[in-house]
């Protein structure tokens, strides 16, 4: 991504973003503040417990007749990008952590926002909870990488650890981009490339394509400025590099584009994203 900055460790489930937000791990936040992090902590040495969260929406989800059947016992980790407390804890989120392929990167970033001030961390939290509700209604166990939208982090390596420890059947990180390029709009799905393990190969490729196809089928336009036909191979995203489970990262659109921002800022728009993402995940699991 490319972002305008804004957004601890609160883990109950995984992931990371890019180029400001399009590279969620690439753009450091402003100079450190003296504020210390309030932490709800889950370390990578012990399996995280699923985070509880209230229903994100009263909007109706897709009927069961439109959703593919999913075998029992499936586990999905949802990783809502950034966090609401990141912006006021710059020392914590600027800390360097392993990001795979020998890289070190900032723990996390603040994320981007629409021109009207709707922040990425709030968007990703809302959409992830809507997806969670739809998947849980189908009997899928859902683990979230953070339990609320008021904490700090978790760092990108810790988000990856959540999915690995949960032995997730799929890990989906939800983000939004922040490009100021004229006319830049549309979604793209990032995946680790070249793959570093078997899960990053064919399984992640299938998950990535299912997510791309699901968003296209729901009427979302593919990115005009990153990747090809909605797919974006990446070697620089820590959450994807460090994952040992099938993983993908969705940039739902460009928050700096008026059309994309309008959809992301509306409850109906966020429900449309959630419906498409949940249905795509169920298609992958079926």
C-alpha cells in the first residue's frame, strides 16, 4: 500500500499491512511518545485464546442456501489491520521485529484514513467482526488477532504466530490502502511470493484466488494501481512471510479514492465487503 499514518499487543488471533498502509509494515509512525502501552497480552510461546467481541452489525448476512457447505472443525484466523491505540504509542509500534526473509520491520503502523477522517483500523475491525459473525454462524471457529479496537499492535510477527499456533485452516488479514495517485482505486489480494513453505504455495494461492474471485463476483473492482487482476505477490510483508498456514492479505480498496471511501464508510458497504469475504473463505474451506 501507500498510506497516511495513524493506529499492542492484544492477541487472540494474526497479521500485517504495506507502503504506508499498502505496506502496513513499511512506514514508521511519528517520533516516539512517552506513553506506555496498555497490553492485553498473548505471547507467541503459548496458544492464544479466541477473542470475544460483540456483533459488529445488525445487517443481515447471506442466506445459508447461497453459502457452500463447510466441513466441521475448521479454524479461521481473522487479522484486522492496525489498532486504535497505535497512533498514541509510537515507541511501541516503531520497535523493530522479525519480518521474514532476513528482514526487520516496525512492529506495526497507524494505518491510513479517508479524506473525511474515517480510519483504517476502525474499518478493518468492523469488517472483520462482520465476517466473524457469518463464519461462526456456519460452525467455523474464528480466532481474532486482536480483541478490540482500542489497544496497541500486536506486532506483525505476533499476528503471524496467532495463526500458526491456532493451526488455522485459513488466515485472512483485512486492510485498506491509502494511495494519493490520481484515479487509484480498487481492491487487491496480497500473498507471500516466492513461497517460503508448503502452506505458502498451493494452499495460499487457492485462498488468494478464492478471495479475489469472491470480491469480483460481489461487484468490487480490482486495483488499477497495484498488482494484476486483483492479485499482488509480495516478499516484504512480515505477516505473510512468517505464516506457516494458508494466508492472504486483502487491501479492500483505496481510502483516498472518493468512490472506495464512500463504500468503506457506509455500513451497507462494509456489510457487502464482509459478505464477499465470508463467502470466499467458505468456498475455500468447502
